[in-house]
C-alpha cells in the first residue's frame, strides 16, 4: 500500500517534470541545475530515483517462496528493456548466434531466464524508468558506421521497429528466433507467471521453439547434453536472491561436465564488486577452460548505488569473439559515456 502511494507520487512528479532527475519534495535530493545535463549526474539521479520509487532491479531481495515452491519474483525486465546492459549482452548474444549458425548442422539454444520476449517501450513500465534512452536509443542514434560487434544486433532491433522509430525492444527470445534456422531448436525458460504467460502467447505458433515455466538452472542441468551436440546457453538471471551468484556457477559446472563443448554466456550485474569477484572466483574454481570475460560499467564501483555496470562470461566463445569485442567495446564505452571499468580478456585461457 505504502509502496503504491510512493509509486503514484513518483509517477506524478516525473510526468510533470519529464525527468526523474528533477525529483523534489519527497526526500530525494534535487540536482543542482548545472549538473542536470551531464550524463553521469543524470545516471546517478536515475539510480537514486529508481531505488526511491521501488522499481525492481537486479540484486533486489525476492520475497519468500510461493505455492510453486519458488521464490516470488519481483524483478520485471519490462522496466529495464533496452538499457545499457541489454545492449552489451544482446550484441554479444547475436554475434555468437550468427557465428554458430554458419555451419548447417542443427543447433540447440537454451535461454534459461528468458523474460517476456519483446517489450513495448511505450508501456507504463518502460515509461517509468526510460532506461532505454541511455541504452539502445543512444546507440542507435550514433552517427557513422557501427562496429561489427554491434551492427547485426542493431540491424535486428531496427527490423522489429517502424522506420525511424524505436517503439519496441526485442528481448533475447525474439533476437534468437530471428537468427535461428528451421533445423535449430530454441528452448525458453521463464519462472515469473506474468512474463511466462506473455512469452508463451508470443511463441505459441513458433515452430521449433518451446516455452517452459521452470527454474532455469535446474532445467539447464536436466537438458544437458542436447541431442544436437551443438548448443548455446544464455544464462541471464535476475539475481534477486543473493545465493543466485553461487547457484549459477554450480549449475554451469554441472552442465559443463555433461556438455563440455557447448557455448555458455553468463550475464552478471555490477552492484557490489565483492559479489562479482566471488562469482568470477567460483567460475575459475570450476576448472573449466576458455572463459572470456567482458565488462562495461557506466560508473566507477559505488556500493549502494544500484547497478553501475554489467558483464558477461563467455565459455567456449567462437574464436572471433575476442577480436570483435576488443574492437567494438571502446566504441560502445564512448557512445554510452561510460566512466567505470571497461575491460575484456580471458578469465581462464583456452
Ligand atoms: C533479466 S530478465 C531476462 C531478460 C532476457 N534474458 C532478455 O535478455 O531479454 C531475467 C528473467 O529471469 C526470470 N527468472 C527469475 N528467476 C528465475 C528462475 N529461477 N528460473 C527462470 N527464470 C527466472 C525473471 O522473471 C526475469 O524475467
């Protein structure tokens, strides 16, 4: 009840001002006038505002288990679709999928935390945070040519939209479906009842695609190895439960023992650096070779400020991925005005 009053108050103010950074009178500090046009100030204000308004973000603690035996999920990707983290994650995902579909042999793709599939950027959720403005909108508007790491992904985002407009954002299920061929198989796992229903409706008639309501990590372990013996797994948890960080590393270790030649892409948020370090240490400790890590942070590490950056660990990446990332990441960093850590390299060599 109290949260809904705060949310309504927050919506009213942000509608009036047209900018969350212009919040005032609700215990949220108002930005100095000179600061409002600077991307860093605007981002910090956005993070403060989102915490204040109760927008569910990654790393938020989930409620106790519901009747399905799973935690009640608060995170909804509709609030965040097309943000800076999606741009990096989806550019890498599209790059990997395009490469592995060059060979004619059938491919299995598993998206363990699939979300709703496609996001309406005019929805109340997207309008509340407008995170896509500092992400996909900014990148699409870049003058000149896009680097190879970004170009196929950006072309796909454009293809989902009317010419010259950004109305929807394709999530990982929609991007994969646009790339996969008739001989390939796509499995999409989503636990949240609302997002699962939206995803199931969207893919109801999609051939060779299956939507499952289950725990993504348990499903991953159960499905390995795929009969195709060629596979890509995207692991994109919401990290609502703090044990998710350990759980994801354990699940990858188990899946890799059953299917060592698959490509695994794990996304992680940078909220608290110690958690990232622990996750990377757990991944190194699995003994799995060929782990390539990519990270891009908008702000320097700042505990308590929400998600300041994000990263990916690609296990068994296609051979061309490191060179493409190394060429494209500086462009993306500049385009997003990122001021935090930005790096790519082998966490564990091949
Ligand atoms: C970051 S979103 C996914 C975004 C999507 N992969 C994309 O890139 O478009 C994470 C999703 O995981 C779902 N989720 C959370 N816990 C889960 C679990 N244990 N198993 C499967 N899905 C889960 C959330 O409901 C949320 O929709």
